[in-house]
């Protein structure tokens, strides 16, 4: 694997979060997909962050099986998350509710039972998903293992080079711009978008101009590539 900078590694893990969601949306089984990945991956309920599903690394590192997790509920967080990190969770939940398209990243401290030591820093990549119920998909690697994990993750996650290369551009879009990108991909013109979204045609034109600038779009073909790659439309 070629050397990747810290910024490139962070972008890779944002991409893996997005791509895992895509594979789950097409019907791949959560555990069959994630159990081979050597860091914590979990689905959390959007309303209260309760754990819905975890991979093998989660249960191995924290020492709780999914049945225990469901029985304990919020108590699992109290036992595994440092109190100062736990104080951040309400704000993180609100952030997740506001941004339905963005992948956001936060650092916190977890007690890794396998290490039999104090809390360890973990970076969690979180995305509100389009799965039934809109759960949050979370990837939580230990930061010092970022580089060594890339090859292992790519054995499981399907790499779409266009999506990987342009993820940073796509993440700059606002929810409204993503909505307009979707409608354009579905073949809507400015008057139709204006009517559907109850905004002026001038506002639609401004959003389209911003889309072209942020995504470096030069043709309708470019626009369609983004809409297809990021799951906004299907053919």
C-alpha cells in the first residue's frame, strides 16, 4: 500500500463508512460484511443511540455480546465510555439529526477490556443511513492502527475509485444542494425543481451554480456520475 497522509487516511475511513452503507442498502448481511473487519463497527438507533447491531471486533474489544448489549441498553455506554466523552453524546445525536447526508467524525475515550488497561482513544466515523429506521452507521478504529487497517478493510469494502476520489467534494454539499443534485439526476429542469421544492427559479439557478463549482461539473454526464456514485438515483 502506498503511503497515505493523515488527511488521506481520514478521507479513506469516511469513504469506507459511505461504501459500507451502500453494501448494506443493497442487502448484504451486516455481520457477514463487517465481522472480518478488525475494528468496531455498529448500528445505533437514531433516536437514542441504543446499539442495534455490532460486529465481532466490538464484542471482543468491549466484552459484551449483542444480547447483553440490548438488555443493558444505555448502561453499556456508562460502562465503556469515559464520563467526559459520554457528556458529548447528546450534542452528537443532535448533529446527526441535522445532517442526514454528511459523515462526521469525533474522538472519544473507550475502555477496551481486551487491553486490561485504562481508556483508549477512538475515532468514530458516523453517518445517518437510509436503512429502515434511519440508524447511524459507526466505524470506530483505534487511530494508531489507521494505516495498517486500510488493506484489511479493502478486502471487504468494494472500492469505487470515482467515489473515493470525489468524496471530499461531495461532503461540501449542503442538504439542499444534494436534493437538487438528485432532482437534476432524475431529469428535472429548473421550473420543475422550483415547484417541487417551493423555491424561486433564481434560487435553483444559484444552487446549480454552486453545484458546478463545488463538484467541478462541466457536463450533464459529470452530474450523472455524482448522482449515481453517491446513491442519489438508480438506473
